[in-house]
């Protein structure tokens, strides 16, 4: 792997022990995956921020580091809303440890914006190379924006943030971004983001880690977000194309892509509907990935002047929630809560429910294992109706 003279100096420890260790991580990764060189990155999104997932050893490792990030970097969701953790029922012992994790990241220069939707906070453009960790964010970056990122682990994303580069392999290379399997969607109605979550849930199981291309759908950005997040959870899809919609698919068409030669899997409306079933639920959670402004607006419209009968939790990035105080106010007037910084699966505050209703294919896939609860999938309207007891 080619290293320039600065890289060599970092590796020799001339810029301190932490940078040396970070360079070592990146070089090791590059060698494993056959990278010929590094590529500069414009941003990083670092997983391993919830104390629930990193625990004592992760915190100690973070505390041992002494350097500053070289590019804008944000965090994945943490285990609690930073200011309102008591309201969510988080034990103070957990909150102390979670705050210690945040302080460790702050010392490294990481912005304490804790979200799986960094694209709502920092501008990322087509063709940018980035080092993001969270699977739905990676999918959105690659597929919807047309940026280039592999799915980084927490340490490799942090190493890339500190060095400002990442090994040039995998989805950074155009040749690895070609579709490998086609999905034809044959459904009369696919109008809700949760329908796209269901399609993603089904397609991810079939696609595994291949790059899929979809035909027969015309999703908007929130629906693309739901589709990609679910595929990243039920499979390991880090990049997908929707024919004529996602940016790389247009480039592929211009270059003569022929998807008729690919294995083609059909998903029907009946298969999609079969994922949705009626069941009594204890709580409702929306915002996996974190809600956009449009999604908050839809939820606020459905809740206006009404009162929830069971816990209804809405998850959003701090930057998005705080930019929309009226929508958050309308939602919270109903008794629902808008939680910043945290998420359904990495917060211990979600661990005491028996059945949780979600509008997300990704949450539907993760809730059983990560929260120890049964998951029910519904559209946003159905989720709100369940919370209102309608
Ligand atoms: Fe985001 Fe947590 Fe869902 S990180 S995608 S809200 S599982």
C-alpha cells in the first residue's frame, strides 16, 4: 500500500502515539482489503457512542486517545437524550458513564451531534469520499447522495477522522458499485415509508451483501431512507440503486448498463402486506433512521389536539428537532416524546416493553434482539393511531 512521506512520519510516531495507532489501524485495514493507497475524506460518522454497546472497555480505550479529528466528525446515537435522560427513565449510573463517553469524544474534537442521519446536519455531495459507520447512514450516503463510503467500524471511522483519509477500496471504487441483483416490485400501492421498509426487509434477506437495483418503484427521499435502512438490517446492503431515481443509476444507464442480464427477484404486493399484522402493542417508536423535518411535520399533523394512550417515542437528530420547535411542541402536547441524540435500539430506555410498534423495516428487524421486545410493523398513520388507542 502506498504511503506518502507524511503517512510514514505518522506511522513512525512523529506526530504522537494516538495518530500512530490510528494510522496503524488504517494501514492494517488497507492491507487486508488490498487498498493501493489512501483517499482523503470530507467527513466521518463514528459508531460506538452508546455506553450500552461499547461498555467499560470502549470507554477506557477512548479515554486513552490524545489527538484531534482532521475532518468534521459526528457520532452515532447514544444511549439517552443528553438533557432529558431522567424523563426517559435512564438510571443515573448509566447516564454518568454515557456522559463520560461524550466527554472523551469531545476531547477528540468530535461534534456531539449524535445521529444516524448526519446528512441532515452536514452537507455531503455526490462523489464525496467519507468514512461513516452506521449502516443506514452508509446506505443513504452511497445510494441516495452518491457519496462513497465503506461501512466503517467505530475505531476505523475514528481513525479516518483523525488522519483525514481512509483506505481506497470497496465502495470507494466505481467498479465495486455495479448492480449485482435486480428486484422487480409488483405492487399496486407503495405509498408509505413503512411499505418501503417492508420491501427493504424482504429484499435485504435475498440480497445479502450484494448491490441490488430496483425497478417498479419511485420512492421519495424519506422512502429511500426507509428502504436502505431495512436492507442494511435484514441483509448487509451498503449500496443500492433504484433505476432512474438514485444518482449512480442514471450514470450507469448513460454508460449502457443492462439489468436484464442480472438475476431478477420479484416482490409482490401480497408479500409486502403480509409483513404488516394487527397486534396489541405497549409502546410505539418512530424515527429509525432519525426523522426528517417532513416526517416530524406528518407526525405533528396526525397528533395535533389529541392525547396518546401509550408511550409514543419519536427519535430525531438534535439539529433537526431544535430547528423545528413548533413541530416538536405540537407532538409533545399530545404526551408523545421527541428524543434527541438516542435511538430505539441503543437506549436502555426501550428495554422494558413487551411489544413495540414501529414504522421502520430496520427497527422491525432489530427490536427483537436489541430491545428484547416483539416488533410490529405499521405505517406512520397506523403507528399514531395505535398510540392514540384509535
Ligand atoms: Fe438510527 Fe438507531 Fe435506527 S442508529 S437507523 S435509529 S437503529
